[in-house]
């Protein structure tokens, strides 16, 4: 196995410019579920910028993955807007109560202040710590929920789905307020010189129709993209859980730079539909392969992902199909990184990549 010849920062800078790199990038979805790696509970992670930063730095020291990020979580902006969260000692955060429960309360909502509200200040502080310590070696970013998923956490998913049908104009008002909250965070991220990625599970066609996505989600993703582009000249990445093939064209039309694909979709389809326009990322099964599989299972699945995306015009980033679950063996995440070096080192060994062993 070849040793990396470039730092992750050098690799991703060259990758973004279409220049020669030593291997395909690899960036597993990690974050809070990896808290036990540094001996802390998930609750401790959520409440401390220092612990957030420590986890990401220690993971980077071990893995040398190609991007380090701290997520505001799927509910972080909603919490900053007034939703109540419950933090179990050793599990991911859960919604306790939405900010509003009545459609007539939408007008009273105010965009959040990322420097004052909820856990957003902790995320920004953690990102700054990480950037100061390892930013010379790796690109540092922050994660946000997409506007539609944030809206679901502000009013409750069931309410949002009902109100789209009964009160579409009021939902558009809600979406404008939520999108402004995201844009305010994006402004602070731009000031820190970091990238932003969106996670938008409620926009999945497993939950809403293509028509509903095009009306209530896509225009607001575009507003977030346009904000980032206006401030930095760069775009945003996005991850959508579950089924999403029906909205791929619409997602690309928002101006997103890369799309992280859930493992329920086929990377070969993604290459054919999106590969000429945006970077594709994904999609090793996080539960069946990374949490429950063996090293050999991870290598086999990664090889298949690289094979399916081989030659894609805008590039491919090897990753998990969604966030890696708590209690996944670190050795399997090591294997994911190893796979990028074994099968993805340039020039690609086609005989090895396309062998059936």
C-alpha cells in the first residue's frame, strides 16, 4: 500500500482544481457518534467546544482523512430558534418540543443569532480551535441541516408535512425565516474561512414528493448556496439520506458543488446522472458494513464504490453512506482509509480495481 504523498489540504486543493492527486479523497461521516474514541459521552461532546475540537483533532491524527468538520447537528439551528432538545447521557440528541406548534405562530419566529443562540456559538468556537491547530494540514468545515430539515425541527415534521398541504403560503414564510438563520451561520463560517455542508434528510423522496421538494426545499437550498457563493466564491456540499434519485437534477440546479449519496441509491446511477456536473460522494453502508462488518467487508464495499464511480468527470470522494454509528470498530474506519490507498492511488491500477477477488 502506498503512503500518502500529499497532505489532505494539498490533496483537496488540487482535487477542486482538477489537478493531479496521489489518491482519491476519503472522508467518512463521523462527528458526535465517535465521542467514545476520546473517552467522553455524547452529552459531553454536545456541551463543550473543547471536546468537539479534541475529538476531531484526535480522529484526524489517526485517520488522516480529507476533511474535518463540526456539525451544528440536524436540530442545532432549530434549537437556536427555540426548539427544546433532550440530551441523553450517551445517545444522540432528541427533539423534546418544537419551537412552535400552531401555524399562526410562524410569524412570531425570529432568525437565530449564531454567536448567541443555542449550541451554535460552541460549534463556531470548536471550528476555530481546530483551524488553529490543524488547519494548515486539512480543510476545516461546519455542518448545518438543510432549510427544510431545520423547518421540520422548528415546527415538528408531522406539522410541516400537513401544513405544506393546508397552508403553503405560511410554510413559505417559515422557510424564509429558517433560511435566514442558516445564512447568518454561513456568514460566520465565511468569516472563519471554512466550508459548509448541508444535511437534509427530510428532503428525501422517502418522505416528500419531487413536486414538494421543488417547491418547498430546493429554492431555499439555493438561497444558502447563493449566500456562500456571494461571500466566498465557493459553494456548499449536501447529503440527503434515503431515496433521492428523483430530485438529483433539482439538487444540481441549486448550485451545490457535491452530493453525498445514501447507500440505498446506486453510485453508478449517480455517476451517469450527476458525474458531469458535480462531485459525488458515498456510499458504503454505515451499519451493515462499517458497524457490523469485517475489515474485508469494508475493503470489498469500498472497492465496489470506487469501481462504480471510476472515471467520473467531476471526481469522487470515498465515504460512508451516512453517519457512522456509535460503537463502530475503529479498525473498520481504518480499513475505509486503507481502501482509498489500495484501490484509489493514482495512477489507478485497473487490473486490481476490476479484479473479482
